[in-house]
């Protein structure tokens, strides 16, 4: 499975993390991290925006 882990260009930097099932777990853009929670059925249950 291919997943985007990071990207950057002038003035922009982002990194992405995934859980063991391949669900999006977090995203950090320019130092600000958002996290995502899923239930046992891989359904999104919570998003924490910072």
C-alpha cells in the first residue's frame, strides 16, 4: 500500500501518519497537528484540530 508520508515546497511542509490498518491518524501542516480517531470498524469517530 502506498501512502503519502510527507511533502514540502516553499512556505509549506506537511507530514502524515497512519495507524496499523492504514487509517489516517494525524496530519501536521506547518507545525500544526490534527489527529483522527477511528473505531474498531475503521470508522472516523473524532477529529482533533489544533
